């Protein structure tokens, strides 16, 4: 089964994403920030990450930088309410 990690600090939005993914046949994990995503990934295999950009502790950019620095090439789909990029 395809395992998707949703990193989103808005609890309602995180639950919505996870519920839709689960109903679509995926295994979904929800976390509130990038640091929690890394912690979960230390003991769970993840096939795809759906990540918000703006999150507390560790934002989506820092999460991807850390993953790539560790040699982890898991695909990441970035989502945001921002109207521009850094």
C-alpha cells in the first residue's frame, strides 16, 4: 500500500487530507511540522510527502533541505496559502 505523509499545521486541513487519502486507498500519516515528519520517517517507510510550506518548528523548505542532505529522494508535493515563493 502506498504510504503518504501529510505535514500540515492546520489540524482540520491535515485531517481532511488524511481522510481523503485513506478513502482513496492510501495509508496516510499526519504530522504538524517538518520536525515531526522527520521523527515519523525515522521508523516508518514513506512513499510521498505532502507538505505545507509555512509550519512551526521546521517549515516545508527546511524539511526538504534536510531530507536531501541525508540522501533521501522521497517525492514531496508542496502546498501553501502563500502567494509567492522565496
